[in-house]
């Protein structure tokens, strides 16, 4: 093979071979992460319907640097729901015991809470 042709093959062939190897590696890794299956299973979550009551409170601030400013807070609660105000020393386990429920049920009712950082005065749904 003539040296000029060899140089052209090396110049274009090496990057092409590298890209092919990287593409194959990515495909193999992706297949391994997906368990090797080409299909995806989707499960439908059960739907529940809950009646809610919405309370809107408007407060008018008349003094201070923001005189005349209004603020609106909306509190949405489920009809028939019971809430508990966290006291000093409470844990989700102790609250669950008071209401004859489980920690898992409290976590389901309160998806936004962090069980390791309950705050005194925090309201959590218990039923």
C-alpha cells in the first residue's frame, strides 16, 4: 500500500472506528440498564376521588413599607380529613400509634413531608 493512501485511511478510518466502538458500547450499556428487554411495562395507578373544600383568605396590609399590599393564602383540605399538629418529641411512629394507623399510611396521606424533620406546629393529615 502506498504511504499516501495509508495516511488517508488512518486519517479517516481511526476516528470512524472510534465512533463505532463508542456507539456499540453505549448500546450495550443501555441494554444492560434496561434489563436487556426492548419493551417497557407501564402500570396504571388507581385513581381516587376526594371532595375538597377550599378556603381563601385575603389580608390587607395598611402600615409599613408595603402599605396597601394584599396577600392571598389558599388552604385546600379534603372533606372528612383529620389533621394533627406536631408537638415536641413527636415522631411519625408515635403519631401513627395515637391514631391507630401506620407510618406508611401517614406517608401516603402526606407525600410532601420528610419524616426525619418534623417541625413543631406542622400540620399533618392523619385520616
